[in-house]
C-alpha cells in the first residue's frame, strides 16, 4: 500500500509539471488508479482483521458451550434434579419428578424449544382490492412450466384457503365474487392456450381438485364421514356452494373434452403411420421380387 501511495504522490507531482494535455491526462489517470489501489489494499486489511475476530469469537463461543455441557454431565443422570429422585418422561409434554422415598411428586414444563409445533388454521386472507391481482397471478398468468415446480394443484388449495377465510368472516359477497372470478380466470387461461395440452391438463387437474375439496369441506354428512376430526372442524360453516360445484363440474367436463380433442389430433398422424407401415413394407418386398 505504501508503494502505491508513493507512486500516487509521484504522479500527482508530475501533473503539476508543464506537460502537454495528452500526457497530463494519462498521468492523472494513473494517479487515480494508484489511489484506488491503495484504498482497495486498505479495505482488504480491514476485511482480514474482521474475519480473524469473527473466527476467534466463534471459537470462544464453542468452548463455552463445551464447558456448560461438561458441568451438566457432572450431575447424576445429566440433570440438576436427578439426585433428588427418578425422572420419568410423559407423553403430554411434561416431566414428572418423584422422590426416592415416594413422599412427594411434582411436574415441570419442558423448555420452550420442545414446545408443540404451531397449528395453522388453513386460511388465507386477502384484501378485496387484491382479488383481480390474485386471480391473474394464480390462474391467468400461471404457466405449466412454473406450475410443475410447485405443489401439485396448488391453485386449487390456495383458492380453498381463501374461501375458508371468507366463510370465517361470513362474507357472502366476497366468496361469490372470488369463485366467479376464479371460474372466469380458468376460462381465460384455457382460451389463451386452447391447443396447448399442458395448459389444458393443468387446469383440468386443478378444477377436479377444487371440486373434490369443496365437497370434502362442504359440511355435508356424506363427505364428513370420511374426514378426520380436524378436517371436519375446518368445514365451511356459513355457505352452501353446491351451485358453484355444479359449475366447476361442467367446466371440468368441457376442459376434458378439449384435452381429448388435442390428443386425438396429435395421435391420428401416428396411428395412420403405424397402419401404413405394414402395407408399405409388403409393397417393397413384392417389388424386390
């Protein structure tokens, strides 16, 4: 760094001499480069110093953890309370400590790190003003290549979570608006890629999945009998979406028929080629004789 600083000072002195404009500009550029190199060297030294400090701090932390672990192991049974009685685990998330003579007993909670995992409600809230953006991102602009990297039928599950939140709020207008926009969104996505088998199959699977989810969480006895207790607790409470289930069912049939049409168009040339191949081989064999 000292070398580059000296070079920079020398170049600065040269710029003060009576040089022609071209040489003076060159000397100024070299001086700036030398100053920049000096700054880089200074920053490198600071980075190395910080790395050494971080490494030493990590080593000190590890050694302190080892010491605390060794202190715990010095107590019989690995616990500071083990000398007072026998510790028996409990499936309810507590530990029972019983004295050796059986004269007393009490319980204490485990540490917070061993608490039960958080239970999610399976709802997704959204602002009414974001409904159009939600449908556009989730359905209209979703490409099959992107959907292939996500959880299968993710749009259907996201829509169900939004519907459950609307049901939780008892917002009839919002749930009907969401389903209406979702159905129209699927129609727009199919219309944009009417001859794309991947796109059509993507929305066929999502429509069928959403239809099954609406049945499963409808709260009807015929479907609740096959649910778990937790699933029955998450059933819809305020809305009967039978009308929309029929619409989604009809839409799925239309998408299926379109998919059959696409696949038939792709397979017919192959079938014709297979049927023509034996005739062609027979004709060639007769001509060769």
